[in-house]
C-alpha cells in the first residue's frame, strides 16, 4: 500500500487533460506506441468529438523509481458541471490531484469549483502549466493565479506540454513524492466506495471502486449499504488498458467488480461496498441520490416509433442511471416521455445518443426546471412540465430553484457579463479580482434562466472568455406566468414555457419570430400567436406557398434535381405534423435558439 | 480534322468513343444547346453533324434544334442554319421589355427579339420556340400580359417559360441578400404563371409540361426524352447522358474536357441509378408532364402500388384539387402543376 498512489485530474475543457494523460500512460508503458492515439481515456464517440469526459474512467499504471515499483491509479473525472456529483466521488477516492491549467488561458470557473472540492477532501494538489509549447503561453501570470488560489510556492508549479512531452518525468516524480500513500487497514472490515459504473453489453454493469479498508476476494458475497442489495463478486480486478482480473484486492487500491447486474440503476455512485457476512459499521460519507435538474419531453418524430423509443430509452438507462423518464402525452405530440436530466449537456448527450446509437429521430421539447406550485388549499405540487401548471385562479404562489453561479471572466467583459446576468434575473453577490485582469463574479440566479439560452449568450458577450459553474441553492417565490404558443389558434402544449412576467412580452414576440423562420411555408397560411391566459401578446403570419416549380432541368441534369428533391423529402421526414402543420424538430427548441 | 479548336476535336472523339452508348438505337433528335452554340461557324456545325451521322443512325426526320441568342441571328446566319439541316430554332428571347433584358444582363434589345423571329420565319423555319421569363422584379401583371401577347402575335409554335430564380452565388442572389432587390412574391409569380397558361391556351398553345407549351404536333421531341425516360447521349463539356440505368456528366471545364481526350483520360463522372433513384426520377419527371405518371408501369417496373402506399397524401391532393386520375394514369391539375416538384418529393422513396 505504501507504493500506491491514487490521483485524479482537474482541468477545464480543452486545457489538454487527455493528451497529457496519454503521455503518462505512454511513459509508464501502459500503452504502446502503436496504441497511442489521441485521448485514450475518452471512449464514447461523443466524448472524443466534444473533447469532454462524460463518464469517469480509471486506469492503473506501473512506474519504477528509486529501485521501487509504484502502482499509480489515475481516475479521470467528468469535465462538466452537469456531472459534479460524479466528480466529487472521484475526488473522494484519491489522495492527490493534478491541477492542469492551460498556460495561455488561465484558470476557469469549472476548475476552481473542482479544485475547492479537492482541497476540501485534503487532496495534495500538483499544479501543472500545460501547453507550454504555445507561443501564447503566459506562464508568469498563470503561475501567479495558481499561487494565489492554492497558496503553493511558484516552484511547485510544473511546466509541461502534452504535445511535446515536456514535464512528464517531473509529473511522475511529483506523483510519487508529493502525493501521500493511501491509509487504511487491510485487515479491517471491507469498506469500498463506488465512484462510477459503466455498462458493457456482454458483461453487464462494471462498477469502479476504491477500497478504503479490508480486502475483496473473487467469489465473495458482497453487499451495497445504501441499496441493501447483495451479489457475488463474479470477477474482480484492476483497470489497465482493459480489465485485468485479480483474485484479491486490498485497502488503498482501485479496481472493478462484475456481479452480473444488468441495470445501471442497481449500482449507485457513492454507495459503499462491503462483505455480506462481515459488513463494515458505517457507510462512506457523501452518498447522494442524484436528482435530475432539468426536464424535457422526448417524443418520436414518427408516432409509430413510440415503443421503439421506449425500449431505446430503457437500454440507455441501463448504462446511464442518472437518466429518468416516465411516459407522458401531449396534445400536440402524442405519446412520449418526460425525462429528467442532470443538466443541459446531459440532455443534449441523451438526445444525441438516441439518434446515433439507436437511430431514433426524436423531438425534444423546451427544457424546464422543477417548480413548486402552492395551491390555495395549502398543498404543494411539484411541476416537471409547464402544461401541468394548475389553473392560475386556484394557485397561491409558485417557487423556482435558484443557483449560486460563479463566473470567471476577463475584466474587460465584466460589464457585459453583469448586464447579462441581471437580465437573467441574477443578483450580484460577490466580485473578486483573481489577477489584475481576471474577475470572479458570484451571482444568485434562477436555474430556469440558465436552462434557456444562458451559456450561448455568456459565450457571446465574453467572446468565449468567460467560464461558468454553479451549485443549487434553494427554492424562491417568483412571479412566473405560463406562456402559450398557438399555431392557427390551437395551443401547442409542447411549446409552453413558464417565464417571468417581466420577460413574457418580449420573449413571446421573439419566439413567434423565430418560429416564423423555422417553420417552412405550407399550402395554407399559418398564424403564430403567443398568449398568456386568454391574452394574445404577439402574432406573426407565415404566408401560404403556392408555387415551387421554378428550376429548369438544364440539359438533362436530372440527377441534380432529383437529389435536391430527395434532400427536401429527408428534411420533411424530420418534421412533425401538429394538426395540419408540418413542424420541424428544431422548432420545438425555438426558445433556445432566439439568438441564432 | 477540319478544325483547330481542341474542344470540337475532343467532341468528335467523344462521338467515336460513345458510338455504342445508345445501343445502336436510331437517333430521333439532335440538340445544340448550352451556352451559345449559334456562335459556331458553318463548317464547325457540319463537323459535329457529320460526326453524329458517322457514328449513329440518324433518322431522316430527326428533330434538329439549335439554341440561339437573338443577337447572333441575321438572314445570312439563318440561311446557313437552314442549309445545315437545322429544322428547329430555340431563341432565347426571355422578355420583350428592354428594362427586363438589362436587369437579366442580356446582350440583345427587345426590338432585336421581334426582328429575329420574323427573319427566321422568312428564312423558312416553321418550328420555333422562344423562352419567356416571369417573376422578374418590377415586371407588372400588365407588362407580363403584354409580353405573352407579343409571343402569341409572333406566331411561334412553342414556348418555354421559367421563373426567375435567385440562387446564392449569383449576382441576383447577392442583390437579394443585400436587400437591394426583392424577389417577387409567390402569389404574384403564380398569378403570372397562371395567366400565361390561360392566354397561351386561348391561342391554341397548350401546356404539355410544367414549363413547356406547344401547338399540336410541335411538342419538343428532345425535351420529351428527358421526361419520358428515353436514353440520350450528351457530347461536349458538362453534357449529361442517360442510358436507362446510369447517368453520367462530362467535366464542365472546356480545357480539362479537351485535355482528357488528348491524354486519354476519363472525361465524365457516372452514377448508377438504384431502383429507388429510378423510381424517384420517374415520379419527378412524369408529374411535370400533363400526361402524368402511369401507375400500372410503376407496379410492373418497381413493384409499388403508389396509390395504396400514399393514401393520405393523395387524399390531401384530391381535397386541394391538385390531382386527377384517368384509369391508371395519375396527373396533376393546373393547380397541382404549380407544386409539381414538392408533390413529387412527397412520393419519393428515401434510402437510408
């Protein structure tokens, strides 16, 4: 155990975490030259494309130094605020953290909140300045930022480059000498913490854990304390480039377990694994049942694909336990599901995976948060869908969730960022200059506003320089109204949204305008209206199309014309009939695209 | 070889290389088109006609059309064309109004348009088609009616008419995007089109395809080939060919085209048509004709029962009075023809 080091990586997207991790894997001989492809750790297509880690990954390396062999367990953490609970569990499994900061970009909000989490867990922080090979690298200033934040000496900061391999030896040296060996009693009762689980279509659920105390042997009867479920340890082992089976693992180590479980819901991240016949007395602290933050309807474009959608969602849920869904029906869209997500990115990922992995064409409705509606008789109704809002006359008041948002921006954009946050009903709570030109702003604001087009707007007003992180605070009373959208006089429930009263007029107008752009002209006129209750607050008209045989078949170029019309038909297949009107998929998310 | 022009030289070679493309079928139509073939000199036209006759059996009654710009035509040129055996002229008149011609960047003036048609008639051409463009910005309904009436008064046998389109990348597209020009609204464009159909009909010139109108017996044999699934061979840069189950198109660039022949390289791209593509093309071209599509043929050739596969779609078209059935023949009404492309696309089969 004294030669084991468990560490994670804290980094902002694009700061080069995966490339640097690959360097470590290569240097320690964990992967060969041949296998060295970019971003070994991210194995989902979406992860590679977006450069974001969605699932935690773990990998074990062996490294010899000073005549001794060390076991290094790297636990890669998800890089997005939607997955902050998983991040906290990964951090709890480690004794140290590599803080990777892009030498040209500086520290970002997401990094800071994860860093604070790591410091809270007493992790040894090894600061690394990455991308030193870039001309735009600004090591002095970024080093100052790091020193200010963690109170280390400037000499502790390791200059590195995932691209050239610079600093890799120093990093390995620091991991071995600066990070403490794990403590724990191998002879005690088994106490291991699950920090992630992945789904494998052949093996079922594979859970990753860190053993705090005791030993786990292949074939043991084991038990999860929070779910109270018991299984046999069919296979245990450590994680190299693949699964490496072992017969026994003991305190301080990181490993995997296969129990034949097929459903991700049965194994919860943060749960404590122990032995059935000699269970540990206490569960490891910090377990939470993660609750979805954002809700949206998912409907098949083709109503006949409802059952297929259900089975696809069930399969998705097998490997993503944080996805929740229940059937719902919409007057406009027919049968579908109301789904709960950890956040906006999670929602996008689910939609993308449905389309890619299951070839489903789906409509996602405008996302909303969970509201609490208090009815005059004193009862509270939790709303996951604006259409469920009780009749205003019977309602006392409504509450919505608030968050504490941290935004780090270059000082020149602070004015614009503040204006945006105030527009989004935010209240400035704190403003700190991290360096002379980087400012950290703390706001309290409604989560519902973040769910709309906050990220994109923040990027725009800060030219991409602001970073954002949040945690949820409490529920507060708000003056919300239900904004309905009508197509030719019929309200489309899937387009309804709960909006602050002061924004309703402006938003209603902009949604109508956006829909006018998104809905193609049809053979009849379409009236678009926004209303609050019976009051129409905005109106637009889409005129009828009468004619579209314009293009000539030049000199027998029939292929070109056919392909044009084939493309048109493909577009139509992605449209949904609402009444007589063909509405394209993206129109249901019009509210999110008001600035495009 | 009687010419120095490398493009013509290559075209003669292409005739030789493609002599089996049409399966030794007799040639019923020859069409000189695309760009300004009327700029060719007499011996150059002769060279191409000879090459066609040397490599193919050309029917003595074949329709031989030459596309001409009004400003290239004069009595001498017309006599020359007549001598060469050209028996049909397609004259790019586009409008009888100088302001429209200027806007569309045409070289000729309105009075030249009238003059050259009359001269062609005097030279003995009795099969003349002209084209008219509608939905031109600032072309009022009255001015359009005058344009149509002038075409009728000239006594031409055939009219093609197209809507002015604004495509990205063209000067028009740029003007529209910059807001300095406004595209004519659909309602106005279809009004002009319907006026055209009606006035030509009253004059005995009947619509037989969306954009084509003719006196009885003067329907273009050549254009009809495109719509009737007849095979054809295109010779020259950017020409398209079709042999029943594949389409191919020559390189569009003059120099690259002739170079390909000089160096013995491939000069075309080819697409094998899947059954779905063949079906889609049949629907697309068929629905543009007044005759329509033959549901029996679709059953036989593609094993598809079109009507029962598209019950709702056809019901909707029926309710909108866009479609008529006569036995197995399904065709679009005047109203339906306005949307022929969109309707065709609704029937398409999309392969994933």
